[in-house]
């Protein structure tokens, strides 16, 4: 398994929350690279909804391979609980991320009704990052966070929602 994390803090936090009785955890990974390690940890677990929005370039962007493709949706009990939104080129910015949120991520989040949301937030999708070559602005990150928080509190299930910034 290749990736940038020596210790996957997000996976550790989600696993600990499950041990402590949380029933539904949503992990949103919005940096420019696919969260392949996190996906691998939970792709068979329906208690964790993993969503990764990342640059993919048909499997050619690091981490290379097919794991970050839209057809990788989990398996076994976790089938359908893994969502990859894969950009096939650089340049995605506020408008593209907002569209992915409004059309895919937020409706899924509301239906899943997570008790805990963990954001795996690298900032290499930011405008000006030479490696990611995407164009998400600070205002775009704020918009994403605001709308994710709003979706968490609009759940029809009475739960306590927490957002952890990692």
C-alpha cells in the first residue's frame, strides 16, 4: 500500500469511534490524492462511509492504479459505502467541488446520517499547489465545510454530530 501517511490518523480515529459505540462514521477525504489507505481499511465495513474526491487521471495520478476509480465502491458488507469522485485532469476548482458536493456528497451524507464526520483535509487541491494543479480557493474550502456541517445537522435521525478536522 503506497500513500503519504505513515500513521493513518483518520483511520485510527474512525476505528476508535466505532469501538466507543458510534454506529455510522463518514470520512471525507478532499485532498488531491486518493485516500487509498483509508479506503483499504474500511471497504468491507458498512459502518464507515468513505468518500474521496481526488485527482485520478484515469489511474495515472499518484497513487497510481485503479483503486481510486469510480467503480471501487466497497465489497461484502461495505458494498456501496465507498465513493470515489475522481477528476481525470487538473484544474478542478470551487465550481467543480461545489457541484460534486451538491450532486453527490451531500445527498449521500444526508441519507447515511453519520454520527461522526471526519475530514481528511490535505490542502494540495488548493489554487497554486504545483503538484495537484487544482484550483480550490480558501473560500471554496470554507464553502465545503459549511455545507457539510449543514448536511450533518439536517439529518432526520436525532444524533449528535461532530466534525473533526484532521
